[in-house]
C-alpha cells in the first residue's frame, strides 16, 4: 500500500510539474510588442521589362542595398520604411535575317543589356502570422539616378556560301531626360528571422508607371515598358 501511495504521489507530482512547464512554455512570446529597431539589408535583384516574355535570356542580374527602420504597430503588425539602392533593367537579344539577293543574306544579332539605377523608398506593412515569419506589402517610389546600354551587334554576311562575321561592341549612357525621374511601384513579399537579428527576405516589385519619359510622344509611339524585379537578400537588425 505504501508503495502504491508513493507511486501515485510520484505520478501526481509529475503531472503538476508537467502542467506548470506546459503553462510556462505555452506563453506566446509574440504577445510582447517589440521596440523600434534599425537595420541594414542587401541582396540580389533579377529584373526585366514588362513587355518581354519571361525567360532567362531577358533576366538581368543586379543588386540592392540599403537601410530600414522597423516600427511595430502591435504584436502582429509593423511598418518598415526603407531607403535602397536598386539596380534594375533587362537583357534583350534580337535576331534579324534579311535576304538581299538570291545568293546573299545578312543576319544581324543585337545582344544588349539595359542598366537602370534607382534610389528606392519602399514603405512595407508587415503582418506576422508567427513570431519569426512575416508577410509584407506596400508601395515603393524610386528616383532614377543613371543608366547605360551595353552590348554588341554581330553582322553575319553570306555570299554564295562564303560567310564573314563582324562584331561591334557599344557602351552608351542613357540620357536622363529619356527616363521618368520618379517611378511608382508596388511590392509583395515575405521574410523569416533565424535569430532576433538576422533574417532573409524575398520580394517582388512591379512598377505602376512607365520607365520612359513619354511626354510629347504620339500615343502609338509611346514606350509602355515598366520595371519588374524579384529581390532576395538578408536583413540585419541592430
């Protein structure tokens, strides 16, 4: 009988201890509103223009880097303004074959990369379904800094079966008045913090305004391309 009471006491004590442990560990840590925190971030951009088909030939790599401040609004929501340096643009490959006469053909291949550099200011609203995980959405306004077209044109001429090839390289800065100074976009993304300081973020931003400055251009001649960019990188909170 004493052994039975001892066993019951041990079981009861274990249940009480387990319940207390469960109560302590079950306390949601995200109930506490976090303080305002500053940070830095950077990563890879993969961009193209809206009128291009989605394929690897049109995707241009670049990078992004900047600073942010994370301002909690509640235990589940925060607002995060950022100031970023953004490399956008696209690649283009054009093949054109023209037959000049019966036994002569000319093939022209343009392989160019357009680079557009912006200072971007996203303002993202974060919603946290879990303590370390968040979903984000918000507007982004960008200011055009400078740009460049680089690449080469290859001309292949075939005359009566004899072929000659000539390649001309080119690098030319884009005139600033050809590009809209301000570019408005909207971003969607998600992120995860591995530690209280270090996290990863993925974001897609689609421009809502045209890249080109179409003022004074006839409607049928307007360049209606917009920027599209997928970003992935690391965040670090201080």
